[in-house]
């Protein structure tokens, strides 16, 4: 009887854990520039293989990648061969297709390994806008000293000179909004930050324009 009760407790606990994990992955919306600036590694790569590792209770997926270009992380890891993620999507694991697409992948380095997840910015390369690609090459780096503050309800105002107000939250969510697709928040004259779109040098007379 004792053995049966022990089995029943373990079974119920395991079932409850799985039930809780199903809805466990919740991510705060983040502008692509912040995703870039907050990542250890930002690369363009093609997935050429995958292997399920037995790390952790649900396993870890190890993707073998062919790195096409690195945008951030040269000093930490100049060449990335593997990307690690949780095997379960409920634990924020990402699903990447092998030998099919090139991806933009952002992640963090832990104990010499690059980890990514649903709360990181990852996207098929051909779905990025021209502004996002230019941001990866140059503009996002210039704005890492700026703060992008999401606006969920009007009115919204910048509370410091280094803030840009992100209004995509009023009608869109995450990377799908207009500002996320087409604007970068960069430092202007005297340290002010404001939204900028385009590839020409910024207008030095513009200061802290919060509305794109």
C-alpha cells in the first residue's frame, strides 16, 4: 500500500507539473533594438542539423548552425556552431527548420553555450524589413544607450531625455508593430534619444521626438 501511494503521489505531481507548464511561456513584448542590445549573441545563420539532448527534465534541443554573419558578440564568441533551446515550446523552446531557411537568432551565452528561446528575437531572415536589417548592421548599436518605453495606454510621455515612447502596444504586439519594423531609437545631440527611420545621417536639429 505504501508503495502504491508513493507511486500515486508521484504520478499526480508529474501530471500537475505538466498541466502547469503548458501555459508557462509568457514573454514581455520587446522592441527589436532592445532585443539586440540585451543579447550576448546576434547572428544570421542557417540550421543544418539538430539533436535532442538529455539535459534537464524535458530535454534540450541542440541546433547545429552555419553562421552567415555575426552582428553582436564578437568578443564573447566569434563563431557560433550550436544553438541550444528548451525542447518543449511550453518552456519557451523555439522550433527551427533544418536546411530550409536562414534565421536571425539572438541569445545569451551561459557556460560557453548559446541559448535562445521564444522570448528572444528570432525570425526568418526574409521576413525582416529593410529597416530592421539596417538596424542590425548599424543603427541598433547606436541606440543601446537609449531606453525604449512601451506605451499601453494614452497619454504617454517621455520621463527622461534618453527615452523613446513605443506606441505599437496600442494597436499591435511585439515585433509586428510599425515602429518595431521601421524605426530605431538613437541618441541625438546632447544625449537626447528619438525615433529615427532611414539610412542617411540623422538630423542634428531634432531632439527627443517621441512620435514617429
